[in-house]
């Protein structure tokens, strides 16, 4: 401040204009520029702090960002979509079933070795990811041509193959008939003095000629092949090179992490000629081709049809050709712990060959038959010829149990595949111990089948059954989903067409594991187990509860319908023009007719019943374990809601027929019609679907789906609806046949119609044993439930049971096989895949009258 309060002005520099004087042009232009950008500087400070200093710079910046986003967004979008899929391949955060103490120690070791390669006529492996493998091959020689038998295949046209006795643990016996050759294989396992981890095992091969003239059989040799291979690529050393003369030979030896030293021996009283070949390879699924190529090459070079006695360096596969004249018996012995002190090799070989082995096999067979009779108590219930068929059915199921290790391939959504090309993301590496539907056609785990398998297996060996179910439950992901088809490892992948490999994480299969677990828990309630067994089952159920809850919640959210308490199978093709009725493969009843135009309005009555079963199962577990949590209360309320008979009828009952139907957008006016379309070079004919006037309605097809509430005991025994259901079942013009209940009514517009030209009808008429077992269970239940229809239900039960047993036994004696399904028209003849010993083994329970605990379901 100046003296006197005046403000002092700063001195002007030379040339500054006087105040008020006109500005020079340059000064005016600068002012104009400042004026034009003044809006920029007038923005709030928080914004300008992070923005370029000028509009020009901003333009460059925006251009750069746009360029970056344009070219990088596909990658960003790809990563975001892939990250969303990663939850599908993330394990559920819950304790593993297989970590339970009851599955460790002695139990784990007792099941270490087994016939766990069901895709082979005879295949042995251990329950470990990288195992020693063993297997049998033989040459089929006719008309100067030969082919190698190894993998179970229907087109080999064996007259017979399958386990006639198998206890699931340490003993099995099967007969293979390949034209004139009758080959009996026996498997025995034991843990004796000197054995290493998992014990020892032996395979006895008894080869005979079916022809009556022995001289004819003796004119040519029969060539058997037995191999040992190490998936871990450990060196296998060949045994003695001396010519086999003494009745015994050390074939091979080696080391493996689990069992230490091991040896493979051969013993026989017959004259045998042995040749060998050793290879280094990791492609175990290509062994058949490898042996065939080696034989052909040596035959071209030497004129002899035998292995060349050549061993590659560092061989991890050793194959032995054993040439014999029929008849002959050969024992092949595997010894573990061969490098241990006091391993007693000679004594152990003697115990597992010759007469001592014969005694052991006879004892095991006798014990198997006695145990079968004790558990299933079929005396006075069936004929003697039916008794043996029941034992074969059980043995085939147990002998078909396999061990697999690998990673499922989980499909990306179709839109993702079309945009980015990537088709799948791998599941985590996992093991699966499971039964299989068919050794020749479906030698892998199927979720929808496994619950039916376990209805049989838990009655035979509850510990094995819980082990299998536990493996399946450990496959549940973070969402509660389980891949439905388990194609694990190179050997399994080599057998499955590529289009069936990828698993869709938005689709599920019927909750049949709940069926088996509910049945097991009902056995607990009925005090069918010893104290020790009951304790193990309780521990199992307690740990399984968390995983089962996750699985149920996935279904409750991902397969729910538009309205509360409604459900439908997702995954149907809503835009197909090639199928007469879009398949519902996720339901397990693939081509069973549903609404003609799939959409979110659908309600599927079978899925509603599976959900009811699941809630009842969870309630029963909670009751047995005396659980009192919010989850138990939720399941109680859900089961009450889904059990409401009035609501069920309102949503699904067709009052006129008494059948329960799906609901959806549907028309009966549908057909496949040939069209002429212009192709690239010429006109082509295609079969396309055409429809008229679809609208929301009940889908009027009577069949298995119509009976689901009946099968689950959801109909009160005094209800008139039950009478209608019995009418449907017993009417020959609808479902009844002399061979079982057909899958779809003869009156249906879809009865025996092909869905596509190449697709024979499956669930549109043929008889399926799993559904017939459930119908029988319901008839048995209602024949003992007080009500006006119990007498009629009992009569139908007796007749249906008799028809099923008679037809399956007749087919087995006539063909040597159990079948996937049975013809409802052609005298009940077996159809589809043969050697179908999965749910067709339910005939064992039908013979023994061991049924589902429907009384527990109906409460």
C-alpha cells in the first residue's frame, strides 16, 4: 500500500500502451484465442486435472483410445468371456468325499488292482492315474485272413462275452466264444505273505475248441497275446531268453512307485511257444494297431506270423505272444513287492498257478454263489435257469466297473465358438471310479445311468457303492454342476466320436444319484446294516449333504421354469428344421416327444418329479443325522410344495386320459417333408420339418413321462387318478405288452416315428428296463398301500414282473447277451447295444423283489 492508502501501480515497460489505448492486432488475436478456449478452462478443476491441455491433444488422445479399443476389444471380450467360463471348471469349495478315512488305508489298498478297463475283453489296471496296465489279445483266423481281438466291439460278432461271476473286488470269471474258440478267463487277487502294496494277481486262460474233432483243432496253433505296460514310462525288462521248457517262465520285471519291484510269470503244463516284442510309447490306446502292424511287418520279412523277438531301448510296453495247441491252460501271475526281503517268489508263484490256483478259484466261485443267494434271497421266487441269469447280470455290472483319469472338455457357448474359434476349456484333472452302461458300446461313466447302477451295487457291497458315488460327487463344480458324460483319458477319447466329447455346463441329467442315495438312506432307516456299516454310511451322508445341496441348487436355479415350482430341461434346439420333434437328450429320454416348439413356457413333469425326489432325499438325510438347520427347513418346505397333489394336477394332469403331460407350445400338425433345394452344382433333396398352428397346451403323448408321478409315489392311494394310471399301464392298445411296458403309447402320433431319417426310434415304443423297474416299484408299493386299488395293483405287479423276467432270461439264453432295450412288437427281442449290462442288471432286483422305498418318497 502507498502512503496515504493509495494503490501503487507497477511501472510500465517501454512500449506498453497507455491505459485505454487501442491494442495491437497481435494482442487482439491472442485475446481471441483465449476467448475461444475459455470454455475449456471453465470446466471444473477435478475434470481438467486429468484431461489434455488442449482440444487438439484431446482429439489425438480420443483417436488413440478409440483405435486401441477397436483393435483390443475382441481380446478383452475374449478374456472376459473365458473368465466367466472358468467358474465352470472350478471345483466346489467343500471337503472331498474321497478324503474320508473310510476310503483310505485298507479299503484303498484292497481295491488297488482290478479289471478296471471295461472297454477291453480283459484289461487290468490299478486305481492310480499312471498305472501299470495289462491286457489280453488273440488272433481270429478264418479263410486265410486274421484280425486281432482286444477292444470289446459289437462288430467283432463274438457269440458270447461277459462276466459270469465277479464280486467287484478280487475274483471274476468270464467266457468268450469267438467262432470255434472258447476262451475262459479267470481273475484272482490276493494279499499274501511277501506281497507288496495292492497284493498279487493272476489271470488263468483256458482255451478250448468248440468243434468236436480235436485233430482238426490241433492242425493249427491258436495265438494269444498278453502285455504289460507302464503309463509312467518306467523301464520294463524282459525275462529269461531261454526257450520255454520247464512249465514256467519269468516274462518281465520292473519298478513302479506305488508297488516297488514287480515280476510277471507264466506257468503252464501244456506245450507253448513264446515270442515277444518291446516298445517305447505313451499311446496305450494304440496298442491294437501297434501289434497288428508288427505282426504284418514280421510276416512279410520272415513268413512267420509271430512277434519278432525284438526289444526297443527303454521299452515301457512288453507284449508276449503265446502260441498253443488246443486245449490248453495258461496261468499269468503278477507279483508285487518283488524286490523286498523274504518276498518268497517261488512260493507265491506256486500258490497262484496249477492245482493250488484251481482250488482257490473253485472256493471263490462257491463263496460268490452263496453270497449272491444270501443277499438277494431269490430261492422260491424264481426258477433255477433264471437264478444263473441273475448272477450273470450282477457279475457283468460289477465286472464293468472301471477307473478313469483325465480332464473333461467343457464347451464354450455357440456364440463364443462362432466368434473366437475356441471350442472348449478343460475341467480340472480328476479320477472317476464308476460302473459303465455297456463294455462294448458305452465303456465310460454316464451320470444319468449311474444312479440305477448303484441301486444294485449298494445291496451287494455298500462300501464299493459309496466309493463310486463319492467319486462322482467330487466332480461337482463351483456352481453345483457335474459333467454328464465322463470321457477321461486318451483311451476313452479314442472310442468316442468328437461331437459327443464336449460337455455343456448349462445342461443337466436326471438326478439319479439322489435315487440311489435315498435308497441307501432308506436302508439305514430300516436297520439293514451292521453298526460299523451304519457308522460309515452316516459319515458318508454327512459329507455328501453339502455337495448334494449344491447340485440341487444348480437344478433349482438353472432348470427352473417361468413360475415357481415349475421346471424344464434346458438345451432343446428351438430352431431345428431337421427333427420331427426336437430331442430332449438332457432328460435321458432322448427322443421321447415333448412340446413341438421349445421355449421358456415349457413345464416338464418328469423333471418336477426328479426335483421332488431330491428334496425327499435331503430331508431323509437330515432326519437320519438329526440335523436342524435352515437348509433342512427349506427342503421340508420345498418337498411340501412339490408334493402338493392339487398343484401337480393343475399343472400336468389330463383329466380325460388320467395321464400326466408336459406343457408347452405344441402342435400335433407336424411332419417331415422332402424339399428340392438348389445346391452348388445340382438340385438336392432334403427332409425338412413343417408345422401348423402351435399353441400353449398339455402335450398329449402317453408314455413313461405320463407315469412319473405314479413312479415316485406322488399319487394318494385312494385317488381316482391312481385308477386311471393303472388303466393306462394295463391297456394293450396303450402301454401294456407281454414283454414289459412300452415307452410310448401305440395311440401317440409319434409312436415309432423316426425323428430323422437315420435315427431309429428309441423312447417311442421300445421297452426299457430302468423305467419298468420304477413302474414295478410303484405297483409293489400301491399293492401294499391301503386303498381301493391295492388288489388290482398287486395283480398287475405279478404279471409285469413275470413278463420281464421271462423275456430277459429268454433273450439271454437265446443270444448270450443282455440288451439296451427290448422290442415291444417282435416277441420282445433285444435291440440296440448288446452286452448292455448297466441298468439292464436291474433284473437282479426284480427277481429278488428289492424295490425303491417309495413309501419314504410318498410321505
